[in-house]
C-alpha cells in the first residue's frame, strides 16, 4: 500500500514540471504596458481613458486570447525593464525589433509594417522628395533613438543631426528654423502632425522598414505563438484594415496595401 | 492483551490460502499495470513520433520550400527583364525554370492545404496565397509583355517596364512571401507543441513504468518470502523466473521508452530544427540574389534594394555593422544569425563561399552599369551558386539525420510491442504455476 502511495506521488509530481512564466498560463488578466504620450497611437483621452491604434490592437488581440487587460503606463526608457523584472506580460510601445533588444526580450508579431518618413516645413515641400535630399540639411536626433544614425551611417546621406530630448522639442526646433526636417516612423510623424499649431508636410518617402512588434517575456514561446495566430486572424477578418483606416486614414500614410507582416518567429 | 491473544492465531490459520491468493492476485495485477503503463507510454510517444516524423515535420519542410520557390520566381522575372534581347536563349531557359517553380509551388500549396485540414487560419493563408499568386502572374506577364515590345538591349529596361515590374515584386514581397514565411512558422509551432507534449508524456510514462514495475517486484518478493516462511521452501523456481521476467520488462520498457524519447529529441534538434533554420537561410539567400538583379534593374529603388540586401545579409550571417560596405569589410568567421549555429568544418566551408558571394557583391556595386550586369551574370552568379550548393548539401545531410532518427524511434517501438507483452504474460502464468501447488495443499 505504501509503495502504491509512493507511485502515485511520483506520478503527480511528474505532472508539474518547471517552465518559464507565460502569458497563457496566467489567469484571465494580462498586464499590458503602454505609453500615454504618443498621439494617434497610444494617448490619454479627455476622460482619462486610453485610446489610439496600439490600444485598439491590444484590445482586439487579447480578446481573441480570452484575456482581460490591466493597463500599465510606462515611459520609453522602461519598455524592456518592465518585462525583464516581471511587472508586465506584454509591451505595446511601438517597438521595432533590434538584435540588442532580442537579447533580453522576445517579440511577437510584428503587427504592423511601418516605414520611416520625413516631415518638412511646407516651404520645403518641393525641395525634399526622398532621403537623399536630406544631404546638407539639419535633422532632429532624439536621444535614445537610432533613426538619425540610420540615415547618416546606413544610408550614407550627409545630413547634420541636431540633438533633442524628445519630439516636442523637435517640433519647436523646426518651427524656429534650428532644424529642417524630422524623420521617424510615419505613424509617429502622422501623430505629431495632429498636434495643435503644427504645420508640416509629410514627404511620403517610405524607406527603412520599421517592424512594429509586441514585446513579450524572454522564453514565453507559448504566449508569443498565440499572439501571432491572433495577429493572423486580425488581418484575415479585416479588423487590421479597419483599425489602420480608423486612425491613419486621413494622415496621408499610404494604406493601399494592408497585409499580414512577416513574423519574427518565437524561439 | 489477554483478550486479543487468541483470535489472531485462529485467523492466521484460516487465512493462509486467502493471503496466498491475495498476494498472487496482487502480483498479477501489478504486472498488468506495468504492461498497461508501458503500452500507454509507447502509444503516446508513437503518436508524437508520427506527428513529427510523418505529418507536421515534412509539412514544415514543404512550406519552407514555398518561400524559396516564390522568391526564385520573382528573381527570375527580374533577370529576364534585365537580360535584354541579345540573351534570347538564356531568357528562354529562365522562363522554363520559372514555369518549373510555379509547378512546384502549386504542389507545395496543395500538400500544405491537405495537411492543414483542422486549422482554418492556415487554410485561409493557403487560399490567400493561391489568389495572390494569380495576381502576381497577371502583373508579371504584363511587365514581360512590355519588355518584349520595347526590344531593349541588356541593361535597365525602359521606365514603364520597371514600373510594371515594381507592382509585381511589391505584391510578392509585401503580401505573398510574408504569408509563406508565417506558414512555415505556424507548422513549426505544431511540431514544437507535439514535441513538448511528447516529452512530458514520456517522462510521465517512465515514472509510471518504474512505479508499477517496483510494485510488481515488491509483490513478487513478498509472495516469495511468504512462501519461504510458511512452507519452508528456499525457492519457488516459477516465481524466481517470474521475478526475472518482471525485472527484464521493467528495464527494457524504461530503456525503450528512453530510446524513443531520445530519437524524438534527436530528430527535433539535430534534424528538424537544423533543416528548418538552414532552409530559411537558403530561401533568404535566394531573395538576396534577387535583390542584386533588382538593384541593377530599378534605378528608382537602388537604395532600397541595397538596404534590403544588407538587412537579409544580417539575418543570414549577423555581424555588427552600420552599412553594407562596413558589413562586407567586417565579415568574419565568428558571425551569428541563421547560419551562426553551423559548427566545425561545415562552418569554415560555408564561410568561405559566403564571403566569396559578399566580396563579389561589393565588386559589382563599384562597377558602371553595363560592366556590372556582365559581372553579375558571370562571376557573381557563380559565387552565388557555389554558396547555394554548400547550403543545399548541408540541408540534405541534416534531412537524412532527421529520417534516420525517426526510423530509429519507429524501430524501438516495434521491439516494444513484440517482446514485452509476451514476457509479462509468461510472468503472470508462472506466478500461477508457482502458487497453485501450494494452494492445492489446502484443499
């Protein structure tokens, strides 16, 4: 009898093998980290609730996984640490995939392929058509981003980067003539252009693919795979098109091709 | 104390045959449990072996082929447009290869659809690919027609031909190739999950086999001791043989389940994962070769194609670098990326041919237009082909590793089904043979 008992205990302990924590084995609530300062993408509405493209995408995807969301507001500097120290399950912060980031977290998606674009003063509308026309012009270099470096080093365009702490300062700088152009993700630019008092022209020079992805905890392969399935469904049933149209339909961003992006892969 | 002294004696006297029966029955039951545990373990690992070895595994490899064939179709289209009228026979050969790829793609899609019968999301992806390829054909045929009408010599075709081709290649790169890539990832997910489920099922089965096996041995030992004490016999030969058989079943059962588990892990890691990674690298390399012809073909998007070439180079063999010339000068044998997992002599060989390909690319980008096309058609294509050949060889080698490991697992399964049930049935019979004469003494 005692032996039988030992066998049973052995059998039971064999069931509970150790695995890294996953989005899928938590309870019904998922903690989703977002930023609240990006117009059109994720911002706080007048009534204090969150709104924007990222918010809608997160809600759609997690409802497909049968989860409810608890929002966690973060700043750009926290988008990796919030996952590594376990405060959030997911990060929807318009992050693109880079080899350095992949060392500490994993990526589900991308859920959208964006391109880099350029905004100039309406007076320069005819002088700047693509990235090569930035040669000799001053561009905004927001600290912590690699966008200006990608123009100067990767593309070998001799633009002159001028440092700024954030995009609001870039807007002031382009207004008073300190710089000539702002270049970043077209969706972020579209958001900046909606701010009151901003009068800029979006060039429509789509270069450098930006793969906007969801940050997941390192090793959460299950959660990552389920999110990829949900993203595929979101594109197949037309929800993705509807959401892009809702937020960027009037921004001047080219939405003629809306197709499921090539995923990063989960392991 | 005094009250309870007599009844046990009486009970013992009465219960000798009862106890004997109970112990023998328990032993037979334990053997039956052992058999059930072994068979259940074998059945569950057998079904995962089927999934990985014979269903999802080959499916992943089929979808990985799709990506490469589709990027080759687009690369061939760019090549025929670039080659101009003096390359007539070569254009014809390209078109024949193009038709061949289209046929392979149709077969691959049908196979994938058949295997995705219980996965509606994947089925919709296949449907969307079929529809998209139809559109691609229309756009490509249009570009090809305009190209023939223009009758240009080797080099950049007229702008309206390039614009027509842009539509086709955009469709391929923005809509079709990502879906083909995701299809491979999705089938990879199915294989991974089958493998994980199998691993926990095997370890559970192993614990169950060891548990029931020890239980059976314990019962047999108890029976033996009881017989020795009760009937003053040192050995009951039949029971000794039964014990040996139970031990053998326990040991071989555990060992065979282990071997099957190892076969699966081997098939997954050394075979399947490697084949998948290398096939992806080969597919992306094909598309890099396409980017070179598109770079020569399309003066509007030269920058973009140089940049996508760099992006893909970093995916295949990652080296920290800021631009394409920087990448090509920093390329060393300690690269990471998709090919980063290749080791030993294979890595050296692969590095040599890959570096040759990148050096030829660097050279091409410094040449003036016409010389660049001639160089691309000659030396660069040779460099690409010798790199592709090494990759293909590596893939084939890992594929046969995969098949061998699956066969090994299948073989283990057969031995299991044949020998163990027979051994355990004999053991049960021997228990009865050992106990019946003693029981008869009480009649």
